[in-house]
C-alpha cells in the first residue's frame, strides 16, 4: 500500500463522523447496544466489536490499522508505553521452564524484563552479542521459545542479521521479537525478513513531538489475537483515545521528519568523524561502522541517533564539553523535534552501583529537526572547552 495513502486515508471512515477530516477522540469507556443479540455478539468477539475501551476503541483502532500497514503486518496492538508492548509480546509467548535468547545491552527495561521479572516466573535467558550468527545458533536450547532482538541497538548501534534470525527461529519454533524503534518502519521492515513480532516505542519517531508515551507491536492476526486475549486484556496496558489522536497527528509528517533527521544526523556524524577531538563515531550508515555492509542490506535510513567517543582524558573533560552545549538539551529519549544529548559520564561513580559497560567518554546525540549547521556551530563552540 502506498505510504501516502496509509498516512492520509487508511482506517479513516469519515462518513461515520460527519465527514470530519481529523478523526474524533472517542472519549468513552464503554459502548451501548440496541438489543441482546448485538450485545451477546460483542461479548463473543470483543476484538471485532466496540464493547469496552480497555479492548477496542475507534480512535486507537485507526492508529492500529495505520501502524500495521507501515510495518507490512496483518494487525497491531497499541499500548500505553513501549515497555508494555515489549513485556506483553514476550510474556504471551513463554511459560515457566522456557528459555529466552536476548541481545546484550538492549533498552535497559527490556534487560530488566528478561534478567529480573521473567526470572521470578521461572523463565531463563541467555544474552548474546547478536553480531555473530554462530553464537546465536549455539545459544538455542530445546526449551528456547523467544528471541529478542534490537537492531540497531540504540546505544552501541550493533545490528543483527535479521534474515538469519528469522530463519533460525522458524526452524526451531521460536517466536522472534524485535525492537525496531531506531530504524522506524520507514527504514526497516523486519517482517519482510521473517521476524514474527515488531515492536516500537511510539514515544520516539512515530509520535515525534515528545509529548506522548506509547508503544505498539505488529504481527499476524493470529499472534495479535493471542496477545489481546491474554496479556493485553488481563494487564490492561492501553493507550488513551486522546493520546492515540495525538499520535495520529504526529504520524502525518513521519516521512518528512524521518528524512530530515536522517540527513541531518549523517551530516553531524560526518562533521564529528572529521574532528580532531573525536576518537570514533558510531553510526550504522557511516562506512567506518563495523557492520556497515549488513546495515546497508537491512536498512534504507538511520534516523538521527548516534554515539561518539570524545577525545577526553577525564570525566570532568566530558562534562565540561557537554555543559558548554546550548542547542542540544540534556535529556533522555529521542525522536522528537529537539536535539538531545546523553553523556555516559553521568552514570559513573554512583555509590552502590557498578560503573556502566560503556566508556566514560561515550556520548549519545539525537539530532532533531533543527538546521544541522546550527547544531554543528554549537558542537564547535563546545570543543573549545577541551
Ligand atoms: C530503544 C527503546 N526501546 C524501548 C523503549 C521504551 O519505550 P517507552 O519509554 O515508550 O516505554 C525506549 C525508551 O526510551 C527505547 O529507547
């Protein structure tokens, strides 16, 4: 289906709401029925009806249809956060005694889901680097039921061979799940490589304005029905109709925003790579990236997030550089209009905690919608702090 058609028309039954161009926010918890037969039919098939907004709501339904189409999937489920989407996708496919393979250093709360929460329920795990197909194959056990991928990973940008992972999971009856947020549905469609469930935190590019926390999973109708009937309905991690409408508005400009952050991100990365006070830039679409060939095979763009290693001797040097930045805001997250920075130096020397696995001079940037020259000037100015 044409991208413009998905973003402008798909799922929008305008004759049902006075031919309004923008879908209404159907702010209701429940729905009325004209007779017992239709009431009974809704109970028997809650997914196919509007019975109660913890299940289906017409505003969130429009969003579901659009994101499923963006990921070339049969269906999707939207959630009140990305972590809820990932947790429900994983939990629905494991039980006590099962084993999960997960890439090392995934998003921190995905790591905690696997290493802490699921362990409490008797689900074991193995973390793999994800960059070596043999290592992935060797980690498979008879009781392995789920493989969690994150490609690229949003800090190290390591990528996994999606075709290989899709095939090996199919061969062993393992459900493959990927966090595809970094690439967005415009630059990578993992279902086309045989991955079963694709997850996004909508809080990043899909919404794109840093004002909604939400998540989504896409997959077959059968898989979405299964998750709906289990974790989705029992845990209730839903997105409100109001937030769904906000995301629908953000989604209209997804291709424009992605193209802008992709180009600007590469321009800033190239500037940094040529700078004498930078040791390394880690960006999947730079030729210097370790897995550059695989990145080109799987991804048609990269968005605006990447990391670099500052040529700094001390944590104080890194902090002085970052504190000099005025146009990159110190904040978590990414994918909105505004450029952001996280120095890993802030996670060092915290009492009672181990230092992170990343070097102290690693800095993650998110290049937003500003003019790249305006951002480069800011970096140039900050380098004088060194
Ligand atoms: C790669 C990645 N996955 C998942 C999440 C979690 O999403 P949410 O904050 O919407 O729960 C984040 C949040 O920062 C993220 O960066």
